[in-house]
């Protein structure tokens, strides 16, 4: 694009970009609709004008048609300079329009697909106001009702209604996730509709890869706002299906969502046991062996750290031939947090599961060498202290010149 100066009054004061849908607030300042909506919806307790800092007693947005026409004319005149023509903005959606759409879909099931298609188009516009309108008009409850419809019977009968429902459920899942439901609404759902979580677990069990990915991410969002009782009462089947989702590697986003959900759940009640019984330890070790992605490795080590806090989890880690080796390998290779968690896991094994066979394996697979390296070069005092404690605890077994190189042996704590 040729260098051309955009008139300053065509630029949004928030984004400093050319305004596509200029609107004016009560202070008389014009902004791009998307930018000012994000500002207002993220500052609900202190609604002020971004430019003048005046309090806004009226948060209404008035389309600035004159400015919009001027911007469109200027864009048309400067097409030769690489400026794109901005189409006329769509009128904002209103609660009543969405409410009528939902009411029609409820009364006439055959219009359900049309309703979902409209909700999808509203979601794609990405306006904060549109998303808020969908929530306020009952769209979230409508989507939940579609996801919750019993599908076991429909799946047994190959007919148009059966395949139609599966498509509707999958579309409802994706829209539910994409509209970024507010925390207060999510909290209301998980508090008042326990069955919804059960249906999402069913989707994890029976759905296709796409619907399982969306179900995983929605479950993560729900449990992030759950209260302790709801976290403690998480069902064993949820853990089993999350582990299966990790094992199947549905998508990177779903993998991280499943790991974050396990991080959220595992500290509570008997959830560590439920995760271990669901096969989490084996799958986490396999994930660590197969990924070099920093965040996924960090999350997997955090979950593994929680699980190694119980005897069952430590036993499962020691059953895996590469468990100790891959955990120690991640020290210094991923991140500061990952190194902390890896040392913590090894410390749990060292204190509570240190049979002669385990101590010998730690010597053979390089765990002891890595601990000496931590003592020798690590700048983190807590990590260094943990490593020194372990080395001193098992010095009778590990202080063996035949297994440790001389330059490392010289750093072995006395």
C-alpha cells in the first residue's frame, strides 16, 4: 500500500485504526463500535469515556452516519493507494430479535437449523454487544437444551431426524464455545444444571473429534468457575473421558483444555485417585515423551505432580519404563515452572517410594546425575535445596564412582 495519511478524525481513539462502524457516546466522542463495546463491557463497574474520562450515565451508542459516509467516500477516492472500501455496517442486533428467533425455533423444531445458522452469523460478527444480547435473550439456554437432547435413541435409527440432530448438537456446541459465555452465566449453569455436565461427558464418549474438542473446552470453562463442592463431586467418568481425549490427541487446543481441567480438578477430594484409575499417569508420560511444546509439557508435569502426591499415582509412574527418565529430562529443558514441578515429582518418589529397585533405576536412567547438576549449576535456591536433600537421603546407594562421572561426583553434597 502506498504511504497515505489517514485523517485523524477517521481514526478510532482506542484502536488508532480506521473506523469501520463509527458510533458516538454521550460525551460526543466517536469510536469504532467494536472497540468502544469492548471497552464498555470490560469496565462495567467504572464506565467512563476513554478520551475525556467523564463518567457515562448513558452507555447507549448512536451510529455516526455522517462520519461513516465520509470515511466510505474517502476510502473510495483512495482505492488506488491500496485503501480498501469499507462496506456499510450492519445494524446492531437487538434482544427482541434474538428472543423471537429462539421462540420460533422452540415452537417449530424444523426451524432449529435456521435459528442456529442465524446465531452462528451473529457470533461471527464478534461484537461484544451481540454476544451480550445473545446471553440476555436466552440463547445460551437454547443451546444447552439442544446439547442436552437425548441422542442414544436417534443414533440407533438411521433416519433423517437422527443425522439432523447430531449436526444440530455439534453446531450448538461450537456456538456455545464461540460466544464466550460470561463467568456469571457459566456459574449459573454448573450450579443449577448438573445434568449438562453429564451430557458433555457423553459427547466426549460418543462424539466426533470436533464435538469432543468443543465439549472439552466448555467443560474447562465450566469447572474454572465451579465451587469446591462441585469440584470434589466430579464423576470418575469425566476423568476417564478426559484421559481418552488426551490419548486421542483430538487437537492442540483440546489437549491444553483437558490438561487445564485436570489441573483444576486434581487437588480436590479423591480426584487424584479418580484420575489415576482413569489411566492419567500413563497418558501424561506418553504426552511428555511425544511433545516439545512448552505449555503442554508444563501442564502435564503439574497434573503429574498432583497425581504423584498419592501412593497410587507414584506406583503408576514407576510402572512406566520411561516415567522417571522423562520427568528428569524435562529439568532445565522446558521452563522454570516445569523444572520446579519435575524436581517436586522426583522428590515425592525419593521420599515415599524409594525401594532399592527404584533407587537403582534412578541411578541408571540419569535422575541422580540431573540432581547433582541442579545442585551444581541451578540458580534456584529452593530447587537446589530439594535436590541436595534427596542426594543426602540416598547417599549410601548413589555415591558410587562407577555410576557417576568424576566431575559430577565432586559436586555430590557431603
